[in-house]
C-alpha cells in the first residue's frame, strides 16, 4: 500500500511539474513535458507517468494560483479569435477542440478546429478566395474504430496559429480520438464558444 502511495505521489509531482513547464516555458507537447518533468524528478517508471487529463487538471490549478491575472484574458482572446474563424467557416460545420476549448491553452497554443464537410477542396478554395495564406498537411485521427488521415490547413491570425482539420460529415456523430486508446476529444459549436467568450 505504501509503495502504491509513493507511486501516486510521484505521478502527481510529475503532473504538476509538467504543468508548470507547459505554463511557464510554453511547451505544448504533453509527452515532452512529461519526459522533462520525470527526468528532473528522477522518475524512471515511464509507464507510471500521468495522462494528459491529469496534466490538464494540474494546469488549471497552476493557472488559478499563479496566472490568475493574465490567463483568463489570454484564453478569452484565443476563444474570440476561434469564434471569428468559425463564423467565417460556418458552411463547413466547424467545432472547436483542444486546449483552447478545455481552458488549458498556454502562451503559444494553437487554435484547433475540426470541420465536418465532404469537401476539403471546398475549404481550400474558400481560403484562397479570402486571400488567406495557409500550409496544407495531414493528421492521423481515429473516428469510432476507424483510422482517418485527415487533411489539415494551418494558417495564422493575429499572431496565433489556427489548425483546421477536415473530417467527413458522418464523423460528427462519432467519438474522435488522437490515438486508438485515447479519450474522445471534447468539441464545441460556435454558439457554445460564443457563450464561453461572453462568460469571460
């Protein structure tokens, strides 16, 4: 029992140090933050590292204590930018996902949007017509139990990177994950994001 208690304490310490590294150093990669925190604390059991949800909880706690004067306004700004993009892309059924939605976004966070549409080409043509520079790529996601190699378009607005990931319309009804065993991504439509912005 004492051994389990020690492991849980170390897991918590790694989560809180990883959260501090993400909050203060601008690290956005959870795996990198966990590895750095584990190394600094001398934790050798990598299988016992905290999951991303534990780090998110530690991030919220850290920011409530140490960044309470700056983080809410930064988060509101990111959500307002996301909402503006969602309104411009309304015909592609955009949903906000990731750290900006969850409230754990750091200094250098990207805004992540999922677009549920049959036409990635339509999204690309829309960006071209609007004169918006972008970089095309792809991302591996899992919708239900199906793997997706989803087209992405990365752009920058007001100095903030925005990543658009295009998924088929039917995937809106499925849990979307970043890995086969991962938790489903939370997502929000424009009206929910507008409520978050209005609520501060």
